[in-house]
């Protein structure tokens, strides 16, 4: 039998603790040969606070932990016995189903590509209404026309004296409104 990816449902906010507890339980039980990687899928995001860029991590599957393991009765009971684990996702109550290989590859590729460049914490879409918070157009509302995530800029159409005027702003100068 070979190792496959399984999804564990954990208490939200305790994913890191579940990962650490599972790793120590595996070592205590001497089952290292049956387990591969244990992942909490996160991505690095950038947000502006007080005029400074701050990087933080955001989970893109909150409440879930990915485990690469060989499923046996012993490994199944070990995972189920870890504190803050509610169970496996998929399959039946006594026999969890592995994540299809194609989906596992998509998730693993997303983990690798997101490590290259952090994403903004707030995502904007064309047609969305935003409020300008900084600059000469402070407190004006506008509609997003174009978003450039590479340069962290957004083009907003602001109504000035009854005419729509396009204004090029940084992400830190607007907020969703």
C-alpha cells in the first residue's frame, strides 16, 4: 500500500496545534514509516497598517490539515485520537477516502507558487464600490475599473463635479465600502 493524501477536519484556529500533536504522536507510536508530510495550507499576504506594509500568513483551508499517510487501522486510530481532531473528510465513518491525486497536485502546486510573491490581504474586483481613505480624494466613493496586483494599484472612477474621473491609487489608499 502506498501513501495517499487525506484531509483531517480540525477545530478552526488549532490547525498548527493539531499538526504538532500529530507529529509527536507519530514519533511516540513509532509509525514514522506510515506517514509523510503533514501540511496546514497557508499563503503569505500583505496588508497596509499605519502606512507600513505588514506580511502575515492566512490559511486558505481554515479548519483543515492535509496528511500524507498510509491508511491502516493503527494510523486511522492514531489520527482520530489526536486532541482537537474531529475526523476525516470524505469516505465513510470507518473508512476515510483519500484526496484524488489531481486535486492533491493542485493544492501542492498552489502552496509552492504562493511562496514566491505575497498576495494582498484584501482583493478588489472591477465594478466593486470602494471608499478613498488617503490622498486628495479622501472620503470620495468610487467604482473599481482596473486592478493591478503586481504593482498593488487600483484604478477607481470617482465622481467629481458630476463627472466620472479615473484615479490611479495604491491599495493602501482605498477600502471596501
